[in-house]
C-alpha cells in the first residue's frame, strides 16, 4: 500500500503525516508513506487545497487533517 501526504510543508501537512504514521502503526498495515511537496504533482491529483491524503492513487481527503480513526478505516478496508 502506498499513502501519499500532499502538502507543501505547512503545520497541518506535518500533522497529517504524523497521524497517518500513527494510524499505520495502530492498524499494523505494511505501507509506504510518501510526502509529496511538489505543486505540479499535487495538482496532478486535482488537489488545490492541502493537506490531502492519497491511498493507492485514490484521494481520500482534501483541505483538512484527518482523524487517526478515519485513516485506519481507509487502510483496513
């Protein structure tokens, strides 16, 4: 599984990355977590507001920090 955190390095983006890492650890899922900061790459997903989370190419959330429980739900389905 590949999880991408889309964001330019703002505090919300960093918090999102921490929450995703926590969710992956809690769920015991094997996942590659990648921080995407290049605006062209972010826009390629159709995302104009960060932070955003992409799981295996599917945009799950845009414009807010997800709750750890939300992330666990996405990665365990």
